[in-house]
C-alpha cells in the first residue's frame, strides 16, 4: 500500500514537499519540525532532491529524520524528489528510492518534445513505488508545450488507476486551474506540496 493512503486524512493539511540544507534548501530538518509544531501542521514529508550520483550523505539525512521523530509530536515521513530522465527512468539509485517512505517524481531538465514527454510520463506513472507527481504541468508551461484535453484525460485516468497523487504546488501555482477542474471530475486525489526551501515557506 502506498504510504499516502495510510495518511489520506492529512493530504491537504500536511506539508508533503520539503527541501532542506542537504540540497538547495536553507533550513534544517529540526527547524521544519519545530515550525510545523508551531503552526499545528500534523504531518510533514521531507522530499529531498536525489541523483544517481549524490553529492551529499543521504544516510545522514535519514538519520536526522529518525532523530526528529523521537523529539517531535508529528508524523514525519522520509522522501525524495526524483528527476524523470528522457529514457523513462528516474535519476535515483534504486536502494535510495526503496528506502524512503514517500518517493515523488518531477520533470526538470527534459527534451522539449511533447511526444517524448508523453511517452515517458506514461512509463513513469506505471512505477508502483511512486506516490505523487510534483509540480505537475510546470515543465510544459516553461517549455511552451501544450497537450489536448483528450490527452490530459487519458493521463489523469492512468493517474487514478495507479493511485498517484496530484500535487497542489504553491511555489509554482501548479497545476493550472483547467487541470484541477478536470482532475476533480475524474475524482483524483490532491496533496499539498508547498515545495518549501525555508521554514518561512511553511504556512
């Protein structure tokens, strides 16, 4: 069972997308936990950036989370944000993505080709490990690419079939309203992911 189903009551009241000082964030794991307690946020998920060639100690990151669980009255999940590669794989070592509670995926640098994007997206959505599509649609917007409503309906149907969450990302104001409206019609599940890089991003 995917971890989000266990905590489905907190999908919009928790904070499910957080980056720390281990990568491009500026706040510590402990800082976020204190902030969450102050704000009454019941669940936080640390979704640190990963690569196959990591430049930081991922085990130390996990250890910080385990220590935080002992010190704070919160639901604290370990996670990672894995970059989608053009061949349909993820830029993360298998041992890492299987270690965390809440792995999510995102498109960052990627070929600006709709057909390639769609082919790879359908491949990734079938990955049973993944929980959430992070900042959905942002790559398309930045690249000036468009997909039809028919194609989007097909994507959303596959998302529903594979129990993937659609992230509501405040940092990028994603997904667009038309995506949200269609997702609601298909009865997809949304999750709050503010893409925090500093404790002040947590609200």
